C-alpha cells in the first residue's frame, strides 16, 4: 500500500489552493510587472485585457466591501488600495504611450471614445470632468475625512475599551482567551483606520493625476498629430481628444468603484450584517414612514403646475410598501407570540440540563441591589479595580493566583448586604452603608462621637457608621475612618487569606509548577512526577498557606521536596522541612524589630505530646486524654491573653519535633495562633519568652 504521504501528494490540488500556497510569490511578481508596464510598451491586445482586468478587480473590491459585515473583514484594503492605484496609473502610462505613438490604444479605449459618448469629444470631456469631480470632491474627500476622524476616535476610545475588557474579565463574563481576542481586535481597528487615513490620499492623488494626464494627452496628441502625422488641426483634435476621453473614462470608472468601496468600508459602524441587509432592515422597518411619504407625494401630485403622474405613482408605491410592512409586522408579532408559547411549553416539559448545574465558581461575591453602584464604573464605582489589586496583593504576599471572582446581584438578600462564597458555599457576609464612612476604634480614641453602631467585618472591631460630614472630626478624635468600598475590599482580602489553602487546587498547583518550569526545568523534572505528584505538592502548598506562609518562592520549596521526598512521602513532614528552609521568611512575619516576644511549651508537656504520637501507614496523629487537653487549652488561652494585653501577637515557640503535633491539637480550640519552632527562627533574632504553657 502506498504511504499516506504518497497518497496526499497524488491527490489533485485545486487552483485556489495553489494560489493560496504561492500567494506571496504572485503578489511580488505582480508588483514588479506593474512597474515594468510603465517602462515597456504593451501590445494593444494585452492592454485591452489589462483594462478589462482593472474593471473586474474594481467590481470584486466593491462587492467585497458591500458584503463584508465590518471593516476588519477587509483589513488588507489599505494595501490593496495602493496596489490597484499603482496598477491603474501603469495602465494610464501604457495607454498614453500608445495614443501618442500610434494614435490607437486598443478596442476598449476606442469603444469608450466613440460608442459611450457618441463620438462627441466635448460630451466625453464633460463626462470625464464630472466623474473626476464626483470621485475627487464628493467620494474621496468624504472618505478621507471619515477615515481621519475614525482613526482619531478609535485611538481615543482604546483606553476605555481596554478597561471594559478588564472589567468583563474580572466579573468572569469572558475568559482570558476571549479577552485576548478582543484586545487584538481593538489594536487591529486602530491600525486599520490609521492606515485608511493615509491610504485615502492614494485615491486623491490618482484623481489629480488623471486630470493632468488627460491634459497632457490632448495637448501632446494635438502637437504630434499636426507636426508628425500631417493631420489638420480639427482631425488631430478630434482623434486624440476622443482617444484621451476614452482612456480617461476606462480609467475613472474603476477608480470611482474603488473610491466608493473605500467610502463604504470607512463608514461602516455598528453593523449587524452586510450593507444590503443593513439598508433594507433599517430603512424598511417602520410602515408609518411610508404612509406619511405617500400622503405628502399625493398632495404634491395635485398641486397645479407639478407633474401629477410621477408623484401619484410614487405615492402608490410608498402606500403599497407601508401596507406590506404593516402586514409583515402583524404576522411577525403573531409568530413571536406563538414561538414564545411553544418555548414556554417546551421549557416546562423538557428535562433539566443537569450538566450546566454542576458548574461551581471558585469564588463569588453576591451584592444587594443598593451596592450595585460599587461595581458600575459609570457611577464612579471602583470595586472591579480594587479586586484586581487584591489579586495582585495575594500574588505578592502569598504567591497565590486567586481565580476570577464572579460578582452577581442578589435581590433575595438585604439591599445593602453582601455575601462572599467559596465553591458555592457562603463563608462570610456583611453590610455596608454607601453614603457613610466606617469609623473604627483601634484603642486610640480619646473622645467618642455619635454614629450607627456596628462591627468591622474583617477583624471584628467595634465601629460606627458616620456621615461624611463627621469624617474629619472622627479622625481628629483618634478613629480610623474608611469608606464603604474599602471595608468590602479589606473583608474580601482577609477572607481570601484565611481560605487560601482551600482556593489552591490541583489545577492552580499545576499552573505554578508550569510557571517555575519556564525558568527551572531541571528542578521541576527532578521532582515531578518521579518523586511527587501534583496532588502531593498541592497538599504541601496548602499546608503552608493554611498558616499564611507564602508559596511565592516555588524554587526553594521544590528544592526542599527534591532533597527529602526520597526519604518520606508524608506531606506533613515534608511541609515541616520546607518551613525550616523558609526560616528567614517566617521570622520576618513574627518578629518585632530584632526581638521575638512569645510563649513556649513546658519541656514536660513536649515530652507528653511526643509520647502520645501514634504513627500509621496513613500518617501520624496525637492522642491525649480529655483532661490533659482541657488543661492545655486553658493554659494556652491564659498565656495568649497575656501576650495580647502586652500588645504582642499570639506567637507560640516549640521544638521542631513537637510543632506539627501541637498545632494539630490546639488549632480547633484556639484561633489566630502563630506556632513556630526553633528551627524556623533566624539565629540573629533575640527570643523573648513571656510565658510557659503547662498542664
């Protein structure tokens, strides 16, 4: 049997595929041949063919402009305009050469000079001037101005369009790929209209050149006819004027078509279909217009002195069109009602599309209708920009790429309330007052002010909602004052940090590993998949995030895993090794200057915990009796309160062998603790022990 490649090579190739394959060569050769045409004389038969080709190309271009739905569908038009203009000028030079040398430039030019204008050079000259005026003053001038304004407005609108794309992306309305496509389209539009602004000058210059060439042909032909061909003045003028007029007409007709195509392309805006469908749809959509026109035309038909039959005929036509549109509208409304009834009946009887209900957004923010101005940029809302900054902040502080947060309005909650959801489940909520500021008492208030009492949602601080007029006074009295959108942004940021370990999934972990592989492929290949899978790496990263340890330094994390994953696959033990390697970072999070104020564990308690460790094939756990647990929790609570009263964060220092298991015992009973081991503290830091936990 022949090989697949042989079969493909033996298949016949179409002319279109061949042209597409060698299109670059064809265009290059064409441009060179156009230049050569200006130098080498052409036979009259070939000139006739090229003139007909010029008209054909112009027809193809204008048909393409009519049937395109938007300007970018023919984005190559500026370059095409240059090529067609150059081709037309080359034909002008070739025909001028034949007219002046032979007094004959082929059948096409002769036909246009005799048949089209009836052999009358004056009529032909007037027609030529009219075509040039229409092309130069009306179409070309207007197209040039529209292209210039479109280019300017497109450039001015680019920042707003970019912001709209970013807003849709942040809301989850579009994907990253769709955003990329829309940004590319905006850039192409700016480039296109900028190019059209310059390319329209080609048509303007072509019209001017046509007039100059015509005057040269008539004057030069008149002199050559009398001086070299022994013609009398009338014969020379008749002969060369007709040929020149014919040559001008065959040149100006395609030029007029190309100019019209230029005008069509640059004036297309907000179209939903091709030019023909848009005109019919938008002009013939209201029957009242045609009934009113019919009445006006009927009145004009009976005015004495005006021709009654034409106006009456047009009145009947308008009345007929209006009646047809009225019937069409009535039928369309009936059809819509029937389709709506059928749709409602179908929706009521068909089974639900269960698959669409399974989609769960990673994070959602539901807002009451009174908070919609926070999202609406038209009303000055900047919540979308705040969310972008929150995602940047989480990437810098935690090394976590927060997925897109979808924002929805929910009329079932209070108008000024909001709900934060993680994977479809509510994890936090709060209420805002848009026309008020939140004044928080952080312990520095020396004189209270009146306000609506509330609790700051992120950290649970007592606070007041105050009107804008009291803001300055509240700040002078020692309150920390923030606006409503900042309250929501702070709450959302804190919730993301608290639940960062849940937000990080396998796909997010894969993305982080892939990003590291771009700069450190050897390290990634050493760990994945030979030593650890993505799921095991994800558990290590989640363990770090659960204690707010940044995973931004993925290279260090992967190096530690490469060192120790051969000895153990226990992700909790591996997490402890990673923490040891990130001692400088952890120290920076807990120290106060160069001192670490903390409480520590009694050695007897540490020995008790070590003795209670139970190891299994699925990991390790600690089993303490309930009474010991109660006493330990009470001791932890007491010592942490002492730290808080002294103004220090709740930091507990343990030995490296105990830290993991002590955290497992205490994390559900006492919240907000930072538990570190001696191996995670930089040696340059002075440890200040302010208490001991005993049982």
